[in-house]
């Protein structure tokens, strides 16, 4: 199925392999509809900007205002004022775009804006990679929003292992630390990985579902259950995938 759960993570994998010098060819059937959809969401690349053309980039996003999806958007990480400003403008534009598509009030938009803000902050602070990705699809007839945020960075376990305060012995333990709000940064507030408040708000308040995958380990939370599961065999995600 061509949805954010599949395509968002796949873009992350493809772009990581390209950075390693691998070649990629996209082969799909001759369906005009599929080809058109993949083109407009910018798959297998991503909707990104060139330095100095940020304003044109934000303007181009407006064409998705009345669609039921946004393109696969890449945003740069970094702590310079220029990169931070552009990243915040991009995330604000995405939040407003989804608000218009979903016909949300400003009050209804706030949890979504918080979700985007916390998890993209997480990528910027912890991933040690140059960019992150966000992709969303709205299903109006089902009253359902499908959203993923991911990166191809060092992953949750390695992020903790780079800090002497924590020595988790497995990815499962590292993910539990993140879920509990334990921060790898030396700061007074336990912002952690931006997951604790986000998951409670998303699942308990909005009756949604949360899936996280980092390395060989996944986490799933619904209204009915929570589970951390180690994946056997070759199942592996380089970085962190949140859906």
C-alpha cells in the first residue's frame, strides 16, 4: 500500500544508501495514477530547498493546501540561526497546511503542531544526521490522518551510549529510557526524545496509535496495549522511524 508508513521509511532507507554510493532504480507498473502520485509527493527523493531559495520553497508548499496529502518533506538539521529559522518555518508551514486540509480549528491544530515540533526537535538534537523527513496522508472518509517522521541517523541506542550518564545494554532498554523522558542532554528539563508527552497526547487524548522503530527494536502503543518487540533476523532500521 502506498502510504506514509511504507513510503516515508523507504525514502529514508533509499537516501541513506545513495549517500553510501549505492544506485537506485524505481520500477513500478505502468499505472498513470501511481506514477502521478509518486511524482507529486516527490518519491523517491524528497521535497527540499536550496540555500537562498527558502521563500520559493515555502511558496511551493501552498499548492498542497487542498490536497489530502503533503509531499515527502526533508528538513535540514543543525544549530545555526539560518538552518533553525528555515526548519521552524517549514514545520510551521506543514502544520498550517495540515490544519487547512483537516479543517481544524487553531485549538485542534495545537496537538499536531506539538507532535511535529517535539519529534523534529528530537531528530535535530539526537540523530547526528544531516536531515530528517516528514510525510502525511489524510483519509477524510475514514476521519484518519497517517503521519510519519524519520531519520537515518545513529538511532536511539547509540544516542544514549554517546552520553556517560547512560549505559543501556540493549535497544529495548534505550527505547524505554526515551519513553520515560530521560534526556541525553545536560539540561534541567527532562525533554528526553520528545516522545513521553507526545505519545500520551496522541494515544490517550486523540485515540491514535504510535509505532516506533530504531535498529532491531520496535515499540507500539494503542489504547489497549503497549509493547516493545525485538525483531529477529534482518529486520533493521538505521535511525529512528516514528509513525
